[in-house]
C-alpha cells in the first residue's frame, strides 16, 4: 500500500495530462464498457472537458470504494463501483521520487478546479511533459460547486495595484487585436516562444502557466473590451513572452506575437487603461 501511495497513474484527457494516486484506482476498463454501468466522469461533471467533439475516450478509470463514498454524488451513481474518470489515453505509472512538483495557488486555483493539487514535470516515453496532480476526494466537491468562476475570482485572488504614476519606458506586445504595455523596470525576462499550458477551469484572466528558471509563471489574458478568446487549447506557443514579478513576489507573464518599445508622452498615457501592476492595454486600431 505504501508503494501504491507513492505511485501515480498518468493519463490524458482532452490533450491535458493528469496524475492520480495509484492507491485510488480500482481498475481500468475499456470505455465501451461504461454503458453497462452507472458511471460519472468527474472531470466532465466538474466542467473539466473542453474538447471540440473530436476527443475519443478509450478508457475509464474506476475509483476504489473508499474514494467513491466521499466523491460520488448520489444523484449520479447507482452502482458505487462505477465512479471515475474517462480518459483518451493511459500513459503509464510514475513514482513520486521522479516527480518535480510545483504547488498551484490563486489565481490559478479557484473554487471549481481546487481538485488540482499541483503541476508536476514527468518523463514519458515520448519525452518530458507537465501534468496536473489530482485530489480524488476533492473531485466531488468540484462537481457539486455551482459558484461561477468569475464570482470565485472576486472572492479572493492576487490583486495588482496600478502605480500612481505611469512608467517612463514600456515594452509593447501586440496580440489578438490588442496592444499591451509593460513597465520596463518591472520586467524580469523576455523569452522567445514560451510554451503555455492550459489550466482546466481557470478563470478567463488566466491564460495558462509556464516556467522560467524552475519557477512557475502565470500568464494572464486580460483584455481591453475584447470578445476574442484568449485561452489556449492544450499547450500553445507565442512568439514572445514578457515575464515580470508582481508585488506579491510571484512571476507573471504576458504573451504576444510582436514586441516594440515606447516612451511616456505624446498622449499615450491618455489612451491606455490599467490592467495590473505595471501593465496597461488598449484596443488596436
């Protein structure tokens, strides 16, 4: 049992990798057997699916009875042995000693996706990947929560304070019909083609996460009166990412397809709106 508690099943749902403690798993079945059982897919119930209808679920991972009793909503499960997660692919088993974990906190985590304990670097046969570690006992709570993500965000997230005076120098990002200006003095690094991993059920302001020098970076997707969708599907790459540190000491990032520079003046500060601590934006003409 001790061995199973330190081992994790790695599986894929909608182009995102997940890790579940092996001791929570009863068995793995073919997905076509689900029709014979009363089955609830917790990630689907929690709103975790974002597939376009093209995803094929080939397996179902059934949870053990102890976890089912605390995670299976009575309204969904008649046969309590049939509670678990639908998966498109099973990638294998990894030991905890081979994992590098990064805890997830607000604003990445909210009341709807708090079953994501952390993100971990894993080594698979086809290369290095990042996967989300699941807490099986919190999946039911996520499924039962009806608090909108926006409301959850308002209840408590990292707050960026806008400086009273505008920066003298900006670095510019162009993206999705928007122009983003970032205070040059706050910038930690400029990276080329950052790989940004989608966070299931994250709020709209969180584009995804990435890493810089072994530190977690939260990429933001703030918009300026824009209806364009900024959330990436799976992992998405941009031409450029600008990383800066917030007043709370965390690394944050903004990604775009081109960069430039600008100075305060020439009416610029009259036309841009504050998006955060040292970050401004406006709609491109």
